[in-house]
């Protein structure tokens, strides 16, 4: 079971975790081209695809944070269909909208990561930690805006630890 509270109890603490993991994550872009483009194991994504996925998830998180802020401000928004996450062999599967397409260069992936992080930081600056509204996460259930920020910190650290650190440590 994932403990999202391990990533902080305030947005400042969560943002510190995100800054630390992003600095290490970006080091992966310095790996040799052959390493970046080869799957990390048979049937898995390449490091570049994991990095693309992290950017896509972060972009999706920004949209959720924005929605929660707008709802808290009293804006009536139509419901959004949500689906629970699926697991295969004990591993969570990326929802369709955040699966990497692949085929991007390291520069394109870096640009995606930079854009997503800039938008996340912009939305985090506006985040009200006391906003009680929630939005369902496919794997963690109903989360507040701060919960979604914690989930983003967990997600980046998870892929860094499992898929990128082993390559960076070689």
C-alpha cells in the first residue's frame, strides 16, 4: 500500500520532494542514446517512454488541480467520466491518456517535462491546501488537490526508483 503522506503534509514539502526527484530524473536524459531508446526489460517501455509518461501524468494532474480549484470557486462543472485503474500481474497499468506514444527525441521529452512541470508549479502556487473537494484517482480513490500533488510526487519517485535509478547507477 502506498503512503502518499510520506511525500509531505504541506504543499511546500511535496514541492521539495518533486524538485529533488526531478533533478535526478533529468539526469536520465544524459544517458547514451542506445540506453534511452531500449526497453528496460522485455515488453516494457524505454527510459524515454517512462519520461514521456511522467510528463503526461503531470500534465493530467495539472488539469485535475485546475478543476478542483474551479469547483472550489463555485464554478459549476459537468461531471467527468472516470475509470478505476487496472492491474496486470500486480502492476498498475497506465490509463490510455497517459500512455507514451514513443518515438520522441530526448530534446522533445525534455521539453514535455519542462512544460508539464512549469504548469504544475503554476497550479500548485494557487493550490489551497484546505480545499475539501476531491477528484477520483484511478488507483488511490478520491483525493484532494494536495492529495493529487502528493500522488504526482509518488509517481515520479516510483518510476525514478524502479526504472531509471538502476540505469543511472551503472
